[in-house]
C-alpha cells in the first residue's frame, strides 16, 4: 500500500500489486502537501495548506484525528 496527497484535497490509497486505487480519503479543505505512513502501514498522517494534520486509519479508511495550527 502507498498513499498519495493531491491538490484536489484528497488522499488516495493505492494497492501496489494491482496498481489500483483502494480508497479516496476526504477531509482537508485545501491542497494536501505532505503524507507519511507508519512502519506497519496501518496509519497515515497528512498535512495541508488548510493548516491541519489529519491522522488516518488505513484499515478502516477513516479519519482518527485532526490537529489544527
């Protein structure tokens, strides 16, 4: 699995074996400028021009937290 951020305000979760999109995660109100994944591949963190960091559960494909500032 790999996660990418986009100027369409979303993160996309990709399956590297099939090269297909597994999910599209929405929550940011501006461009996503950075993404990091945990070593176990279960969590991602995204940063955006909306001045938030969002924590994502990649097993349930849901947002776990939003940090502002």
